[in-house]
């Protein structure tokens, strides 16, 4: 805490945003004067924050009180000194500090998304391994719209015109929003968010930001903060940025592709490659684990009703867990690389996923393959979009049912977490079902 105090003092911080990520990935917490933050060395929040749905609702009472203390007690949230960042868009010198959640006995709380990722990373550390990840985040820029019943529209660029049609990899189309992206890059640099390439993706006003590879926990923190940063930069320029998996009808969905590799913790050498540069058995088992367990862990990568719209037929998203070298039609792509940089790209997670949970789930699936020696299927040559041999759940309901009956997830993530996560997502799904859609009004109102 002393180093953190110095960091705050050097930057003349007057206010601290104390943050935890809930199950959805929403930043919850408190805003405190720096003097109070330093004196209290953390904060307390109700445990129930970790079981709050995206609509602000909670699970039913019987389940709620079986997962949480009936007295609705506070949890202890301790700041992580390595996860302190300035808030460059704030009017006053402000810091945001990510906290970890503990019970009053000092034990990590199982319902915390960040704790789940730390738990998975500890499994690797016990084997002398260290995962390396590099997320890629897709998102849309849209006009600001106050009415949620209206379809989203592309924003107006510097030229004064809306973008039309598909503009994949267009430099000029990306430069339409150059002032916005200049702010985004400046703010990310100020925070130490290590972003790399900006790409105009396939959809209308759809963009992608790639992160430099690195430590899995640090990258999950950066994705968590990048979403806040991107939204703030967009709002400054009177547009909106959305990380919904499928925000626009008839446009491609937005993914969070996760590149992942594993190195020996001592030597730094890739365990995915043999000394002669060929694929190691550990690499093949890692892919086998992803194939076997992603269908069970899919809600952690596709957590919302909207997530599964991205998996509809005839979309650009691969709806499979096939694997292949340099094959973007596979859910698991092996990019061309040197033996030291050999990795697998998990193309299934949506941009709407909680980064802590998506990365934890992806790494856990690969880890289980490595320790269980799961052999993968044969790599796919050619188009894999039509492959259905390794079938994924097609709806959130199916996916949640498979997740709650997966013994491995319960063993490694804990029964309380699995039960709580599934319950929160079912509450959200029930809320979704209560809303009458524009499709129903358009086609059923006067026809049935």
C-alpha cells in the first residue's frame, strides 16, 4: 500500500475510483477522496454486488441466501497496487484502482470474476507453466440513440456522411473517426493500456483493437478498463461505442478473440513446441481440451441472449470448435508463427463477455486438456463453417444447462461460482423473455 500511496501522491490524485468487476464485467465500487482511500486501505461492499444481474436484479431469495450470508454482510475489497491507473478523462486528478474481494477471514471470494482468473493462473503455476494471452476486441461505433426500440445507425464521420456498405481494413473509413481514436490512444497510453493495431472490421463502423501479448491477469485488467475508455472517448465525440456481441441486424457480430500460449515459467521457452520446432503433445492436448470443454463453458464466453445471435447460420463467426492452421473458419485457429510464438486463437468469445471469465475459461479448458491428455480431432483443411461434429449449444438456455452439469467446472471454479453465475444468467434470460420485440409486433400484431 505504501508504494500505491507514493504513486497517488506523485500524480497529485485527489479522488480514487475503487473498482471491482461483477459477473457481467460492469465496474462496481465506490468513489472516495484520496485521504479516505489511503486511511482505510480499501473498501467494503455488500457481497450481493457479485450476484447482481445486468438489469440490477438478483437471483431468487432461496438461492440468494444459500450463496450469500443471510445477514447481507459486506466483503472486504483490497486494492491491487499493480492495478492502479489514472483516469485521463476526469476533470480532477483521479485514479481508478482495481480491488480483489475477500471474506472477513481473508479468503478470496469465489464469486469474484478476477479471483476466478487468479485461481486458474495458480493451476498453471503449480505445473511450472505461465500462460501468455493477447486479446482482440471488436466493437461498433453508432449514433447516440435515446430510444432502445430504434435500430442502431452508423455515426456521422469527419466528412459529414454516414458510412455505408462493408469497409473491411479501410484506412480512410477508420480515419473518419480520427479525432476520437486520437483521444482513445492518448488515454490508453496515459493509463498504460498496451494496445497495438487499430483495424476497421467487416461491419459498418465496426472496429477492432488488438492488445500486445502479455500476462493474462494484466491483460484482463486492461480489457476491463479499455471498455470504459472507449465508451468515454466515444461520448466525448457525441457517438456511442458498443461491445454487444450482435448490436446491428444483418451486420457481423463482435468478438473478443483470445490468442493464448503457454511458456515454461523458469526458462520462458514455449511448451507448445518441441526442440525441433514441431507441435508438442502439450500443444495438441491444449487444443483437445479447448474442443472438449468449450461446449461446457460456453456461457463464460457467450454470457447473454444477444451473444447467441452472433452464432446464427450464415454469419462470419465460426460456430464450431474445429481447429486448423491459418484457418479463420475454425473456432480454434493456429496462426502462422515461429515455434517460440506458437499459439491458438480462440475465436468463440464475444466482445460482450467478462474478460476475466472468458480468459479464465479459455485457459482452464486448455489446462484440462493438458493434464487429461485429451487428443484433438484432425485439423481442418478448407472451410469449416458447415462442420457440426463438435456441436456447441445454440441457445443460452442450452448452454447454461450444460455448464451447471459439468463436473470439471464445478471442481476447478467451485460449485458456488457455477451455481451463482448460472442463476444470474437465468434471471437475465427471464427478464429478456418478458419484453415484446419489434419482430413480434411487425409480423404477429395483425396476422395471427
